[in-house]
């Protein structure tokens, strides 16, 4: 299965999502994380600790490596053009668009979704990340808005938790982060991973 993670905006959890989706898929079968961002955030993250349980490589080595892995996840570069998005959506089984539930951040999301809708692309799904805890309702509001716009959204949301930045700082996957909510944080991406597997199955039988 080939997964791409993209969005017009930075800071929405692209790299965090790519790393943890790769970690989940790697529990099923060997997985390759391709770092397609000039900032090399995912690569640097993997080098800060004891390394990830899966392979991280530059997109330039994709051709050489792809055949060796069952699954691959691409953390794409920032600011994709509409052509980039189209190529990504066509070249993968599922394009994940992370989005954060803040009013100020909806412009980038809208831009990304409008581009995908213009190209009549249905192989994408929005993932709400950094969801603030109840009683705050922004995440539910964003979910409701996207449902209304008939934009496909993951049922699971990723909560806003410090465990994620701790994991990045210490170079590990979030379940190994030194934080009391580390297990909760990992469960969120486990749920996302399970959804991805279901969507891929539905697609195959369609
Ligand atoms: N669910 C989350 N809760 C809290 N912080 C998060 C979460 N996801 C990502 N972050 C933090 O937000 C920042 C941006 O995340 P990152 O994955 O690097 O985004 P992008 O790749 O889109 O720029 C990082 O400091 C990261 O640790
Ligand atoms: Mg990034």
C-alpha cells in the first residue's frame, strides 16, 4: 500500500502523521518512509534517537528501495502545486491531508480541498490533527463542516498532546515517549492506521 501525506500548509502534523502511519503499517509488513521534504524533518527525527523500527530514506532512493517493502509512506514537501497534488493522488492508494481545527488555519485546507475537487480526485481523506480536548469543540466543528462539504474525513482524530513533540525531540515513535499520555497518543494513530487498512480493502473490492 502506498500512502502520501500532503497539505498546502506546514505545521499541521504532516511529518508526525507520516512517521506514525509508517510505524503502524510496519507492525503489519515491512514499511518504507520516504522523506520528500527539503527540511528533512522526518530523517532528522529518526536520527535523534536509536532509529525507527522501519526504514527512512530520501525520495531519491525510492526506485531502488520500493520493491523491498510492502508499504510505503511519503512525507511530501511543503507547498505542493496543484500538479504535485494531482500526481501524488494518482500515484498512491490514499492521500492523507492533515488539518488542524483552528479558524485561522482553514484557508490552507480549503485551498488543498478545492484543488483536489477540481481534479475530481477521490483518493484522499482529511485527518484532523492536534484536536484540542473537550470541552473545546473546534475539532467537532471542523468535522461537521467537512461532512457538510462532503469531504472525506477520517473517523479518528489525533488529539493535541505534548507526547508528540516529546517523541520528535527524543527521536522515537510516540509510544516510547517519556510522557504519561504516550499510550493514548499512539492509540490515536493506531486507529488511523486501522481505518487506512479498511479503506484500502474497500478500494480493492470495489
Ligand atoms: N497531535 C499533535 N499534538 C500536539 N503537537 C503536535 C501534534 N502533531 C504534531 N505536533 C507538533 O506540531 C509541530 C508540527 O508538526 P509536524 O508534524 O512537523 O507538521 P508539518 O510536517 O505539517 O510541518 C511539531 O512540533 C509537532 O511535534
Ligand atoms: Mg513536515
